[in-house]
C-alpha cells in the first residue's frame, strides 16, 4: 500500500468519528482540529510502521485539542492587555518562505479547480465563508447530510492532491 493510499483510506475511515470526538470538547473547531491531526500524521517519518492508526489518530486529535485549549486559555488570560493577538504585526517572511507559500497556494487552487462545481462551491462556502452544513443545505436546497458528504469528498480530494504534491 502506498503512503498516499494509506492516508486516503485513513481519512475516509476515521475522519467523521474524529470530528465527532473533537466536537464533544470543541465543537466550533472540531473539523480544524481533525485536519490538524491528519497534517501531523503526514509529518510522521514512517506512517506505515504505526501499529494502530486509529488509536494514533485519536491521540493526535486529543493532543491537537489540548493545544487549541491552551491557546484559548492564553488568549483569555491576556485579553485585557492585548485585544486581539492576531492583530499584532508579524515579521515579514523571507523570499524562500513566500515562494513556498505561493507554490502551496497554486497547488490548492489547482486542486479546487479539479473539483466538480458543486463540491467546490460547498467547500468554499464552508471553509472560506464559514457557513454551516445546514446553512449551505438551505442555500443550495440540499439535505445537510448530502452537503456534508460533498464537503468530505472535496476535502479528500484536497488531501490527495496535497499528498501527490508532497511526493
């Protein structure tokens, strides 16, 4: 089994249950936490050597939740001193980082262009515009579950494209 097919199979098999798991502790960011978990798994030097991928993904998701809660606690602690930590100026990235980010963006744009129009619309409405599955369903006159299915298909495609670009 190739690494790409391993990640695709793991994402397809476990992403929904991991979103449910993360949603019990941080519903507003559950999908982002699960996405972070899969990104962390992709950074593993030899993912095929992991004995129990499901348990490992749960551990990664739990750790990502802890990281999220820690960041949230820091923001709450210093809220009075700094209104919004994201508004603080950051150091400008160097040309190599800018080029790398540009290449990633081009890959993402190609992956989005390859999606069927309905999946692309649902993906953008959810990830960019921040609409919920229910709101998208009402907008497109589709069931919430169908919207969710289409979104996960688009997300799988994007993960597969990211893996293909990594090789």
